[in-house]
């Protein structure tokens, strides 16, 4: 059983910059299988990884433009949150 972890408010860009999100996004876009044990000891990274995978499956553009997060991808993620397609 996973213990409750401390939560914090994180903006969309902060989530999208995390290494776990980037990894999940890349794996989702390339069609790699879900790694169920990815980040199993860090629940926040686990959530970021899963959100990245989902966005990677839904959004066909790049995650970053140069070093900056692609604003189109950020808008897509915001809409997916709003429509509860991604939690």
C-alpha cells in the first residue's frame, strides 16, 4: 500500500519540465509499452510519467521547442485537464 504523500501546487509548465513527464511523453509518442514499475518509489514522478505518456499518445507535436516547453503542447495538456481526459 502506498502511503499518502505531501502534495504541492504545480503549474502545467512545471509538470511538463519534469524528467518523468518528458520520459513518459517520449515513450507515448514512440509507442513503447507502459512501464508499470517506472518511478514506483516516487509517487509524484509516477503521476508525471503517466500524464506524459497520455499526452504523448494524444498530441503529435513536439514537447519542447529548443529548451522551452511547446506552448501548443501546454495548451493541449491544459484542455485535457479541463475535460478530465488526463487527471
